[in-house]
C-alpha cells in the first residue's frame, strides 16, 4: 500500500493596517475550521518580550509570553516563529497554517528566516492593502519611530519602506475595502498596486455589506503562487525579469547599457524622486564599474546598496556562484563592450512626466566623449558615492 504524505501549507499574511489584516485572517479561519493561525504581538520586543497566540476560528489553542534573548525581529523569527511552525506541523497533521505577521514585519525577512524549514511548504505570501489608508501611508515621510512602531533602537525604516516592501514581496494582494468605499478610488489603487507588484494576483473584497469568505479563501489559499526561487525585487532585472510595468503617467521604466556619471546622477536625485512614490532597480556607475548597485526610494528617502559584482568583472571560474537564471539572462543580452552591465530602473507615481524623467536620466549618463575615454578614465571621475557600496 502506498501512503502519500502531505506537507503542511503555510499562508503568510502581512499588511500595515492591523484591523484589515485581522479581518482578513478571521474570514479565512471561518471559511476553513481546520485552519490554524499563528500571530505574534511584538509591542514589547524592545524589552525582549513577545506574545505568541495560536488559534482557530472557534478558540485559542495557545497564548504564551516568549522571551527573546536580543529583543529583535530577526531573533523572534529565528527563535520562535520558525520552531513554532515546525512544531505545529508535527502536532496538527492535516491542518494548514496561517502566519499572521505584525504590521511592521516585512515578509521577505520571514522568507529568509524560514528558508531552511522543510517541515512546511509556503503556499503564498499575501499582503492586505487597506484601500482607505494605503495611499496616505505610501506617501508618508514618517519613520516608524515617529509612530512608536520601531522594533529596535537602530530601526530607521520609514512607513513607506514597510508598505512598499510588503506589497512588492507578495504573491497575492487583498484589496480590503468597506461598504460605501468609492469604487473608482479602489480601482485607481488597484492600478497603482499593479505598478508596484505586477507579478501579484489581486483579490478585491468589494464594497457591499456582505463578504464572500468562501470565495476569498479560494482565491487566497491553496494557490501555490509562491516561488521560493524568485529573487528579491531589486535583483529581478539581473535574472532578466521585469522590474516594472511601463505606463506613461504612473510608471516609468528606464533601461540603458551606458553607465551613469556619478556626480550628475547624485545632483539629480532630488528631482528624480520628487514625484515618484517609489523607485527601485539596479544601476551601474562609471566610477565603480565592477559593482551592481541597488537603488530604492520611498517616503521621500533614497537608499543605495550593493547587489554584488557584474559577471563581466569576475573571472569565468566564479560565474557558477551566480544562479542559472542570471547567467542565462547575461548570456542573452551580453554586450561586447559593457558585458552584462545594464541599468534597469522603475519609477512609480500617480502623475509622472515620462518625457521629463527619461530626459533627466539620459542627461546623467556618460556622453559619447566620456565613453570613449574608457574604463580606466571612468574610475577617476569625481564620485560622491565613493566607498558607499562595499561588496560582502
């Protein structure tokens, strides 16, 4: 007799407005009385105290205070979330799990922490967007600290950072609206969310007084939408994946093989991000031609980081360190002079001037005369970004 073992499926639920997230969680629990929800109250995390609750639609199974050694989100994920999911999968066979995240935890951090976990299968990462609040939070310049929501003393994230990262990492976005919500407003937000996460399936809850919880559950759970091999948003273009959707008014996607002049790019940053609620992607700067540079903007702030080395900057025997998809993408678009170096940048907003933004970015590139001087001369260009992108 063949016995087929089933793996516990986990749906991860995130969102910045707790009431909308909790309402969605309750609807999913009611739709399936065998579903078990796990949530953590991290209000006291800075003091090393976390409250874990495990429940079904009909009652609470666990309600325990957990002491976290270093009082940080990463420690909470490692010391309690991961072992709790593994334990429940063993104790509750045949029952799927709903991991309901605190509203300031980003789902990508969960995916990273739970990567080695083999006892469960992550079915979908779902983000709940409260259509009444989303736009205000997306354009907010508040830090989490301003609202008393920072998880640690060194947590300098903005509200907008958290909101966009939750949406961008999702496989499914629930557009949570209420009776009487303006349908045109909900539709406009849906279009904006699509610009932020074109890879995500949207599930609107409607604007009537009734909610089809069975339909919601069917569209959200058991979808197998999560691809554990999908890179983080900033690394999408390295694998030849779309970094955004082009739309003349709400989304500008800029691709170029020619590098940026470091000083001109630096001087243009304020103007570049003035009307964009979100910017993301990879770029390369002539003065640092070996490094893939990550670019992000949200909530009025701009940040840069390193995504490692361009393959063309590495000896061939190190190319296997990159994934298959990245090597294939590089091979398909290889340039005889620039190699795999390329900029792929998306700017997303509500009313963007495509012509002006494209022109501004183009003026930041090296001129023909500067390109002709070659790599050695580029490294000597004045560079306000010098030392900012160390490769780990």
